[in-house]
C-alpha cells in the first residue's frame, strides 16, 4: 500500500495574506508496519488483547405522559459470579447525568448503551445504575449471549 502526499507552495500576496498555490510536487511513501519490542508485548494484559464491547439497547414503550430520563456514568454490567464490572463507555440518544432527556408522551423511545467487555467466564450479569438516590436502573440475572447484544425494556 502506498499513500500519496501532495506538497503545496506558499505564495504571499501584496497584502501579506498567505494563499496556497497549485501542488508543486507529489511524493509517494510506502506504509511501514511498526515493530513492537518483545518486552512491551509480554507486558500487555492478555485480557485486553481480545477487547470487545457489550451493547444494551434500551426501550421505553409508549409512556402516557412526557417524562425525563438520564443515565449515570456509574452504570455497570456486573458479573454474577466474579463481581467484575463492565463500565459504561458511551450513551447514544440519552443524556448523562446531571442533564435530562425529555421523552414525549405517547410514543416509544429507544437509546443505546455501550459497555466495556465482560470476562469471558461470565454467563450471567446484572445491569446496575449505582447512584446515591432512589430510582436507579436495576435488572438482574441477564443471561450472556455470544453476540453481547441485549435488549431491555426499561418502562
């Protein structure tokens, strides 16, 4: 594979503002695979080499009235056996606390949460929003699947 880089000349007008001219020269550079020292490779935790993500699709089905919803950064997937926690990496279509998302009444609402990976040994986990006030999300005994994609009806 070869990348092509175009070099441009810089000309200055009488008012001293720079303007780009036409490409003056094209340089072709081969792509070189970097080498990694053996001691660096051996120091990497093997669990991180096969890092993946867990996707949780959440549904709020037809709330009668408008409502506010949000997710806290302290939301985790917790392995039922080891207690290992997969942390929230990204939230799509829902705000992170302290901000709120308004859900219009009478229409379903969907959002996506992306978590770090669970241990390979995990076969069942809990979905827990660890917050210091009532009303946090809490779903237990979710069976692990091969794809690590889950669908939860929140309300």
